[in-house]
C-alpha cells in the first residue's frame, strides 16, 4: 500500500489542515474551503473502504477512520456550544419561545387567576365573612384590622439587616416554588387540580386587595404588591399553564399513547420550569430588598411598570421568534 499512501498523502494533509481550521472556528472556512472539505471527505470515505478490503495495515485504517470521523462531525453534526452560550441562548430566546409555543394554556391560566381575583374581590366586598374564609389561617390583614394596622404591616421589616432579608428571600422562593410546582405537577390529573389552584390563588389575592380597599389603602397597597407581583404571579401563571398543558396531553394525546404525549410536552415543561425557577428567584429578591425598602410609593409603582413592560416585551419577542422559526421550517 506504499504507492496508495504516496498518491493520496497530499489529500489527507490538506483535509487535516481544513479540519484543524474548522475545529478551531468554523466561521474561518471560506465557501471554497467548505466545498473542498466535503470533496476530500467523500474521497477519504472511499479510500477507507478500499483500505478495509485490500490491506491489513491497522495503523493506516485507524488513521483514515479517525480522519473520516472528524470530517463527518464537522460537516453533519451541529457546532458545539459552550455551556455559557447555551445559557445565554436559553435566557434570550429559549424560555420566551417555550412560553410562546404554549400560549393557549398559559392564557387560560392567566384568565383563571384574574377571574379568581375578581371573584374573591367581589365576594369579600359584599360579605366580609368571605374574606375571612379565603385568606390563609393566621393572616392578620383581615376586614377586622384597622387602617393603621394594615399600613403598619405594609411598612414593616424595612429596618431589617441584609442577612435577614436574604433569609426572607430564601423562604419566599421555597414557598412560591412549592405552590408553583404543585400547580404544574397536578396537571397530570387531567388538569382539574390546576384549575382549582389557579382560581383559589386568584381569590386569595382578590380578598387581600378588598381588605385594603375597604380601608381606603389603594396606592400604597399596589406599590407594596406589584414590584415583585408581576414577576411572581407571572411565574405562577406559567406553572398553571404547564399544568394545563400536561392535563390536555392526558385528555387528548392526539393519536399517541398518553405516556408518549406526556414525553413530547415534557420538553417544554422542563424548559419552562427552568425559566420559572429564575423568575421566582428574581421575585424573591425584589420582594425582600425592594418591597422592604424605604422607596416612595411613586418609585415603587415606576419599578412595577418597568417590570411589566419588560415581561410584555420579552414574551412578545418570544412570540415573534417562534413565529419566524416556524415560517423557516415550513419553507
């Protein structure tokens, strides 16, 4: 096989150089380089087959096999991305697109939460006993509390140290994550528990708003609630949406077995769940360090407005990116 090696050594050396360049940075390859790389790959594949049948030279076989495998990886496998690049891609696009792909269950979850809030507010305004029934046991912010007591609670813990605020943030994250996880996981029971959980959480929020409205505490209450509320409630809504998506997969598997359909939707559930975790961390930090700060009511409301604007912009970006991706796939 000496003459065989002599005839083809220049091709192998050239392919080695192109692969070295491509493996360092694929973008460095010109259009001519790519064409040449593909040509040499096909040529080496043929030569590998010839070596397999015509010689027992194990070293030559392993060399050409390795060279062919490297070329195949460069041409056909997607480029490797660092973990950091993957995280950036998920934050900027992946999470937003996962929300967009499941916009129907997410929208239904939002309607359930808002509907429950309206129901809880109306019920509490018309019957104070309803507020007592809806609010958690041990809650001191009830219709029986005075205006001064309610304002005192809204302004409490502002003097807490950084350590105490960090501990409080950790507690809030654990509590909110537990509620969200329950709303999501319960969806496998045909989505029924998720529906009731979203309604009930909305009703509790409505009762809370009604209690303060009865005492004429509106602006300060919203300034206390909304800075972290848009992020926290948004995360809860997404948990509910994923729970409803799981429930829909159980009820209507669309020609697949229920297990297969759950596996299909499970990818988006996992992606959204990671994003929800990030949202709840952010909400806990805001709730601990912003809500318990000496910011004025106006500053808090501006922060809340900026938070809402960010999430609307982010989700809109996800919808546009997902739509563009589907158009490219269809073409």
